[in-house]
C-alpha cells in the first residue's frame, strides 16, 4: 500500500508550510507587527508646556501664559460615549448636543483623543477630576494660553500667536513643527519662536479594542519655552503708547549709547488676545482694516524724511568742505534752479548752517545740495545708516531708499537733473526712510559719531545678549561737524524761531529736527527726531505722525512724552 | 502496545493544559460568565478524558456493527439543528441542552468517517478479499458520495462551510487509501472542481466576503478582514520568545476577536512566541504521526481506514485552523482541536483519539 506514504509526506509538507509561515510572521516581520500591535493599543495624549514669557528690561512681565483646561475623551464605542457625554454635560453645565457636535467636529481618528470642551474653569476641572476616578477615559488637560496683562501694549514688538500656516509649516517642518502648532506671527513671537516655543510632553496610555482607557504607560512632563527679556522699558512704553494713541503713526525711543530700543510704538495697534480667543470677526477686522493695524510702522513702513534729511546734507557739506561754519546763503523765500523756481516755506534772510538747521531753511540746503552733488548726498546718507536695513531683530524691516543718479540711470533710464538734487536735499523725491532708521541716524549726533545697530532682545533664557548686541560703528566725521550740527539741532528747540521751539519750555534740554513730508495724497506727515538731555544724551526719540500735519505737531507729541517722562523721573 | 495509549494521553494532556492557559488568559479579565470559561473547559476536558479512557477500552469492532445506527443518529441531530438549532454568530450550528450547547457537526464528522471506513472495508464472503477493489464507479464513488453529501449538505447549510469541506477532503483522502481506481477518484475531483465558479453564486455573502478577504485582507480592514489582520498582528508581535503569559496586548485588550475559540492559536502565539508555537506544532505533529503509525501497523482494514480517517481529520483541522490564523487559508469556522474552547469539539476529539488507541490495542486480536 504505497499510496499511504504520500500522506506522511503530505502531513510533513503541511507542517513545514505552517512553520515557514510562522517564521515569516514572527521572525521576519516580527518588528513590524510589534509596532502595529502597539499602535493598536497605545494612545499618546500630548500635553503642552507654556510658551516662554516676554519681559521688559527690568524683568516685568509683558506677556505670559495663563493655564486653561481642556476636556478630552478617548474615542470609544457609541453607547459608552453617550453615557460619558451625558455626565460631562451635567458637570460642565453644557448641553449634550453641544458636546456631541464638538466631538464630531474635532474627531480626527480613532487613535487620537478628542477635545469636547475647552477653556473650562478651575472649579469645573476639579469636579471633573473627581469624576475621572470612575471614568478614566476622560482626560483633563491643562493648556497654557498666551495672556496679555497689558492688552495691546507693545503689540507690534511682541506680535501674536496663532495656528501655523502652510507657508511657515513647509519652512519649519524640519525643525519639528507640526500642523496645528501654535507659532508666533510678527515681532518677537515670530523671530524668536524657536526659543519661546514650549516642548510637548505627554502621557502614553493603553486602551482596549473599544478605545476604553486601561492604564497609563508613561509620562513625560512638557517643558516650558525660554523667557525672553526685551530692552523695552515698560514705563516708557506706556507713556509713549498713551501719547501716540489716537494718532496714526509711530514712535521709537532708543538709547543712543548702546542702541537699545526703550520704547517702540505703532498706531493703530491691535490686541493680540483676539488671536488667542479665536474671535474670528475681530481678526478679520484687523486684516481688512485699511489702516493696517498689524503693520509695525516703526520698522516696516517708510516715509519721505523731509527736512530731517537736512542733517545728512549738512554733514556731507561740512565733511567735504563745501561749506563751513561761516558760509551763508540768502533766503528770499525761493531760488531758481535751472528754469524752475524752488520755494522755501518762509523768507529766512541770511542763513548760516546752524540757523538753517534751526529754521529748516530750504533755500540754504538747495544751494548746499548743489555744491555737494547728488551722489555724495547718497553716499553720506548710507554712512548714516539710511537706505539699508538696520539689522533689527524684528521681522519685516524695510530698508528704505535713497536715490542716486546712478540708480536713476540704471533703473529708470532717466538723467538726473539739478532739480532732483534740490528735491533730495530737503528729503523729498524718491527718498524713503523708516522711523527706526531716522532714530538710528540721530543717535550718531547724540553719541558723538557712532552708528549703533539698534536691538531689542536683551536676554534669551539666562543668556544675556546685550554685550554682544551692542555694536558701535565709528562714522568717522570730523569732531567739528558733530559740534556744528549738534548746535544746529539744539537751536531748533532753543532758538525763538526754531521749528521745535515748543520744546524749550521743558525742564530737559532737547535737541532735534522736525520734518514735514509732502505726500501725493492727503495731509503731510509730521516728523520730529531728536535726543535729550542735550549735554549728556540718554534718549533718542523719533516721532512720526502719518498725515499729522506740519513737523510742529510731531514735536508737540514728543514734548508730551518727554514731559511725562521727566515727571516720572525717568530722565 | 500500551505505549500508544500513554503517548497520546501525555501529548493530549500537554496540549489541553496549554489550551486552558490560553483560554484563561484571554477571558479572565472579562466580566460575568466569561470568567469561568476556563473552568468549564476543564470540566469538558475531564469528561473528555473519561470518554477517551472508555472508548479506548470498547472494542472498535463494535463500531462496525453500530455503524448505521451512528450514522443515523448523526443525521438525526443534523436535521434537528436544521429545524430548531439556536443561532449564534450568524450560524445555526448548536442545539441547546440543559446547561450547554451541543454542536452535532463535530460528531457528524466522526460518524461519516466510521461509515466510510466500514463501507470500504467490506469483504466478499467468498475469498475474504476487500470488495472495494472490485467496485465500479457507482459503488466506488457515487454511492458513498451520496452518503457523505447528505450530512455535508446539512452542515454547509448551517452554514459551516469549513466543516463541510473538511468532510469532502477526508472522503477524497479515504477514497485514495482504498482500492478504488485512481481514474474514478480523479473524475470525482474534476466533477467537484469544475463547477466551483458556478457554486460561487450559491455561497452566502459572508462566505464570498471571507474568500475575497483571504486574497486581500485589506479590502475590508474593519469588517471581514479585521480578524485576520488582528490575528496576524497578534502572532507577529509575539516575536521569538513571545510577550509572556497574560501579557500581549492583542488578546488581553480584546483586539483579537474569538481569541478563545477559533483564534486561540493567535492568542497562544502572541504570548509564547515563535518557540512556543513550534512546540505546539510539534505536539500536534507527534499525535498525528502516532495516528499514522497506528494505522500502518494495523492489519484489519476497517481499523486501518478508521485510524487514517481520524488522523487525517485531526491533521486537516489543525492545519486549516492554524493556517487561517496566520492568514494563509481563508477564515472558516473551524476550532483548533484540544485548544479551542468548546465542549463538542473536545468530546469529539477525545472520542476519536480513544478509538484510535483502541485500534492499536485490539489489532493483535485479529
């Protein structure tokens, strides 16, 4: 009966097949299946740390985080869910329907806990904590939220936080950013997001096939982001914002000796808290507002410098020895350049360089400009930090622009005429600067010849950056140049006919320069850029009022700020 | 001679113990009556052992005489199930008794084997040679096929495609072992295989689904493919040494359905790993081999065919169950003999093994 041997072989073959398949599953694919098995039953519940705080120079909190509580549940089968949502609604005092809708809307996949209620208060969180003992599928998760104790104060410096957008995500994916991460937009929040950012910790829990919580497998505490200390002085910032409030424009206050920004304001401003509360109507309003409140006018907008630019002219002419202290021009209210009449805003009579600065005489500077030449004006403007970004830490800084004959030739195929030089001499034409740039330029005359690089970050975590950030570049003008221009700037205030004579009533001796920028539409922009106290400058101030009228208006605002500062003993 | 009794007893006891351990591990955390299920299984095992000992002492030749009676009783119960069986898991396989459910198809398989063994080992009165060598196509194939087809049809109607096809396989195998001409056997196989595409339309939806899912479990990962996927994960995640008894997340957290019945191998394999599974396969192989050895050394052709039939039944059940656990065979509702929870399966297996031992014990008589 040899037919029977076949069965022996068959049985051995069958067992061999089983063995081979077993080896394939266990040994060859074992690791893969172990992972699959883990992903079946292990759920990760992320827990956020707090974003780093933002402090002022004295360590006072400008922005911190406040803990709110979210309620999450592990997805599981429906009858269980109804029961849990029922008791949740009793404890939270929310309709079951609402919870169900929230569950449906936030449900992502069966392996991810679903948020059913967010932002519940501490009392309810404690009540829920007791209920959790009998229903462990509920997760009460503390979630730190950005908290702005001063509302919109320094909003442009700080920026706001929001869910990451697609563009940032593609850029930052490699650094561990994920969809739905909260990241900074604008200001310090954006630029220093990497440091401010908290690290996610979390629980890993085991669930059964119905998604029911079984036990906690592990916990890694989340870690908070690093605190960032700014050079801003909260008191000055408050004064500045209170004064600016209601005027479209921007104010920069900096320390001319180091480049530290002490106050930086831009108006209209916004309250970053609306992004935390996700109040979509208000957010849409911010984006659609024609006055663009989200733009930091101090660094991202540029305006014609107008008469403030005359300082550049004066230094160029003095340096190139085209004029000296005794050079005079006669202002008859206008002057002919080529075939065109260029007028001054007043009849000033005989003007030397100091009085021309003090009275802001246009004719003097038309003439001086023609002596110096447009290319030289451009070069000196660059030496004083214009037409290039100041290398400031906040994002979206504009570089401003100073035209030159060469640029005109290359880019516009047009020649440069003396009239253009005259226009440039009084800071009109294509010339554009940001308030920060002008403040930085003024610092050169306040500190006796050093171009600072303005900065606003004093320390990140425990690391103090101020020593590294303080970069002073010698401009290299003659001492007499600084002296002469300094005198001119002082006379702007002290001279009875000086354009900023209103400031002479202050206790502090102020020096500075006003400007009235003509724009194609609407009222002129008003500038005042100056420093104080005159003999030992501690502050540079730059006030810009968009469509604010004549430079006088800006000097009035500056006067209010300086007055308030001296009243509070800050000077 | 008594060796085979002891050997099989020891092998069976080891496998049964592993089975109880696995049943315990997959049900001890559940609530209610589930918790005691391993105790019930132990009770069945004890009853089974008693049956085993009794059967090993009852001369198997009596089965020759009782053959028609056994076949008739089996058919009766199958009809009974057909008429008033209880429906569980979408199938009508069980009869409700006082405190347990009785699954006649488990015993029907054995009855059919006894019947076939008797049918093919009839001798001619003149020259004591086997009649089966002289069978024509009607007596050799068609008549016995009708006897197999009736219970098979009833079982498939339950529906229990696995057990039904199992009968067919054993029938073909036994045909092969007798002296029926190969020509006839191949004709039968051809006749059975050719209309398979036609039968497709007669399959239940879930059966079609299972076959499709067998080809690609991922077409329906949460429905019909779920069990196979979870079972493969359970087996694979065991790795070389397994995750240990009472650990292993697939069975402990109930991701694996039927973890104490049809898919008990996956439960076992997750906890005991590759090495444990090899040991289990070896134990089964040894029992089946013992069955073949008994069959080979038995002179009596009825005993021989019966021993082969029983061994083959056991081998096929073990193979198909483990293969479906690993996803290399379609999912059919077949228990793993001696391991899976279920009184009928345990009793039928013990009785079959008892008969096997008795064949070995009695063979010298003839």
